[in-house]
């Protein structure tokens, strides 16, 4: 009789151990069944198979319960990490888009073209986009900013042969809950050959206001200028990473 009780407890414990929300119940029943099984094995004149089966089932159930618990905790940690560090979905607003286009044609285009905002399918220069932390847009672009750089500071480096200064003006509005900084918003120029040009590659002084140094709270904006020294063909793209863990979004030049 004791062996049968141990076997029933082991079976129930094994079942509960396989259910993430009830694994604790399994961990209570399985040790009980193991102890009852050990006691039943040493009883004289009683059938042993129920007790031995209960012992084996309680051991296997405990192992399964540990695996289920570890997997459940790993999923919880993974979900928490994704929620904490993801910048969320990017929402694009393109002023040139005709709102009368049908959903079916949009679906067909999505299947045949690269993702919107990718290097292969950049956004129009006058488009805006948002993620969980930032709303971003370019407000102007100057394809020949050599004189602006000279006027800003005569000690700025002159462009080399085949090079030219270009200037973009950008605006970023903070949408997060805590304090943010436009230092998190990284903007680069990507040449047609794929080379990435940063404002840090050739630091320019005297062109104000400079973008990317403001701390702010929800609803505040930073608007300023960025200067890049690029090939004089000026046929590249502008790349924006609006947040430390955000995906890159590419813009065409106007």
C-alpha cells in the first residue's frame, strides 16, 4: 500500500514538474514520493515494483522540474532584457506618400523591395521617424559648406583635393520617460562606396549651434548642425542611429 501511495505521488509530482506555473507543487510531491518509496522498499512481504518505480520516477521528475524552471527563468530574463534595451519599432512618416494607395499594392511592394529606411531603400530626406525614445528629422542640407566652415573659424582645415564640406541640420525630440541626451543620437555620412564618415573624422569649430550635446526630458528638442568632409561627388546617404541600441536608418540626400 505504501509503495502505491509513493507511485501516485511520484506520478502527480512528475506531471506538475512539467508545468512551469506549477513546478513548485511538483518539487513538494517528488521528495515525498522518493522518501515513501525508500521506506516501502524495505518493508518485508510487500510488493517492491511500485516503490522502485516511484523512486525512479521521482528522480526523473526532479531533473525535468529543474530543466523546466531554468528554461522559464531564462525566458523571463530574456523578455526583460528586450523590453529594457530595445528602442521599439520605428515609425516612418513620409510627406511624399500618397495616402490613397491600396493595402494590397503596399503589401506587394513590401515583398519586392528592401526594408524602408535601409541602405538599399533609404527614406526621403524630408521624412521623419520615431522610436520609443526619439522623434527625428533633417531640416536642411547644404551640399557645399566650404565657405560656412571658413567663416566659422579660419583655422579649420581646408578640404583636400576631391573633397568638400557638407552640412546637415537635424532636429531630435526626446520621447523617453527618464532624462535623455542627443549624445545618444549618432549621425554619419555614408559614401556611395560604403565608407562611413563621422563628424569626428575632421572636427570643425565655429559652426553653431552644434547638434548632439543637449540633455533633456520628455518633449524637449535639440536642433543643430553637423559638418562632414566627404568626396566632392556628394552622392552618399545620411545614417541615423537614434539611441544606443537602435537600428540604423538611412536618408537620401535632397
